[in-house]
């Protein structure tokens, strides 16, 4: 069984900034937890633990596709039709 790579709040904020260029502070992550937002975490007694996989999943989930970033062949809309 593979060990889970774990981060505390400060380490998780640093990881998101360095690995995914998401400039977030530990304080912001604490506020997110209050509002049930942000990356998934585990609470063990009074400790908050973030798994690396959950931080990566959160970061990739923040990608928003725009009409300019979508491949034209995948678009079901036709601008030519009136």
C-alpha cells in the first residue's frame, strides 16, 4: 500500500502556488474550509490534512474552457446558420 503524501494548511497553500501557480494563502484556505469550499481535506482531531492528489484535483478543476479555447470541430454550435 502506497503512503499518502500529506500537507498541512501552510504546506498545501505553498504547494498550490509553486506547483499550480494558484496564489493562495493559508488564511484563504482556512476561510474556504469555513464555507465548505476549496480543496478536499481530512480532519483528524484538530489537525487538517490535505492529500497531494486532492490538491492536484482541485487545481485542475479550476480550469475554465472558453469559446476560444475549445476545438472548433468539437463545437456543436454553428455561427454560419441563421
